[in-house]
C-alpha cells in the first residue's frame, strides 16, 4: 500500500462536472489500495474575482483580511470534492489549512510554510478516509489565516507529501507532462518521461508554466517524487503516463540538453558611457535593489581607453519603467551619458544536467542561432543552463532551430 498526494488546480476543478471527474480519479487510487490525500485549488477564476473584490474596496487593504477573503475559494472546493467522493462511496472529509494545521510565517499573501502537523490527518488516512486539503493556505502563530501566493497549491501539495512521507505527489493540470519545449510553438516537442529537480527548477524559473518554482525547490529539498499529469486525458492509473520529476540518480541516461525554455517577461536596459571605476556596479545595482527590482542577465563592455564602460542588464518587463526612473534619478551619482531600454526581447535557454560532462553545448547553440541570422545580445550561463537574450521577433525561429540542433525533435 502506497501513500499518495494528488493535487488538482483551478481548471481541473473548474465546475461541478470536473469535480466529479476528479472524484473518479481519486476513486481509482483508493481502489488500487493506496492511502490518498488530495490538495485542491479554488475553482478557476474564483481567486481572481476575490482579489478584485479586495482591490475594489481598498487597494491598500489589510493583508491579513485579504488572506481571509482569498482563502475562501479553496474552502468551497474541498467541501464539494468531499461531497463528490462520499456520493460514490468513498469516505472523505475536507480539511482547511488551519485544521491540519499547516503552520506558516506571518508574511501575509506570500507566506512560507514552517511546519505541518499531520498526526490526525495520517490517523484518518490509515482508516481509508481520503483527506481533501485546501491548497494555498495555512495559519500563523497568531491563528490568522495566511496564503502562500500565486501557485501556492503546488507548494502545499509537495509540502504535504513530504510531511506524510508519500511515495509521490501527482500534480494534475491542463497539460499531460513536461515537454522538451512549448508544444504550441514547436510541434515536434516531445514529452519527457523523467526530468531532474535541477532541470525542472531551471525550466520553471525560465518561463515554463507547468510547475511553480517554490514547489520544485521544496520537492528537491525533501526529495519528493513529483509526477505531472493531465486532468483531462485518461484517468489516473491508466497507460498514459505523465512526467516524473526525480533525483538525478534515478535517470540512467542523461540527455545533454533536456529542454528549451523561453521567457517573454524580460526587458533590457543599457547604460552608455559609465565611468569605469571601482564600485560602479554597486552604485548602479544598489538603487535597483532598494527599489525591489530584480536584475538578471548582466554584461559589461570596457571602452578602448579604459575610462568608461557600457553596462547592459535585464529586469522584469513589468519593472522596466520603475527601473528607468530609479536610474534617471541617480544619474548625477552614476554619471552615465545615455540610458537605453528595450522591451522587445526574449530570453531563450537550453537546459540539461548532461552539460556537466559534455563540451561544445554553448558552441552548438551559438552556431544554430547564427545560421538563422539571429543576433545574441546578452549571454549568461550556469552549470546546467545557457541563456541568451535575442530580439522577440525571432522567438519561434530560435526555439525550432535549437530544438532540432540538440536532437530533441520527435521522430
């Protein structure tokens, strides 16, 4: 008998018929002899509407009351799914975050899980009762409801799986697994059977929307095996598998490159003619840090005479106007000649744990892009990732070219 945590997102529980469909998937796992906990999100669109209600009343609302409002969406879904399970003869009860309890810090609207007391939950599960747990929420030491931020239900599910020592955490969504790249752009994209935590973490942070970054970090830290499945394909336990996110040791043959990710959320800023002196980088990025603006890719070009430098870096597209304002206000101290910004860029990344033991991965990327006449504006690398910044108009061409260059095309 295995213990399994199943997680269903907003689209999977979007209406009563879909909730009944979820109940049938849970039923299959129960009939296979497993102990099951289910983590659910609010029905699709509900959280957005609740957030809107808060903002419509007061954009500077009390974050504690905001959490009390938005956490209500999951309460509805847990109750409905428990009723749906009971109606087909499966013992079940709903659990809100505070009832488990899932303890969090007091950073309301983006709280982090501190601990989960699963004593009563596991006692009920051992009798065959399905625990239907509200995702995205917990309770602070002051007994106030708290929420984990966008995508928090994935994190709730992985944390619960770690706490109850589940064999795996099955995350059901509207895609049937993790692909080598976006199949909507590259029709030869392949579904991966397995992917490492490190690769999935890079993919999630670089634009792949399959799993939320925090949930992958937690899975990696606690070595929780995660499986990504579709709610809308075949039922659980069928012969259509999803993608397993696992420790690197579980993957015998490691691909040099496992996937190509992209992000349209980047903007490029260039400071031209900055005085080249010690501390200039700190002087540039200090005000941005103070304004809570994250900087990603950075490249610096020193002038021929060594007296000035051009500094290029990327920020989130949503932050570009604020970043420009901060830098213009600091122009006197920074003493740059011109500031240029460009939001029409995209970051494309190749990812794979096999890069650690293979040479020439970057050269193949650069050649594939050059062959298509695509200019690289910025480059950044890590142990298992190479990212380049290119003009946004070349996104689809770059993805298809790189996918072919690394032999990822489906046969």
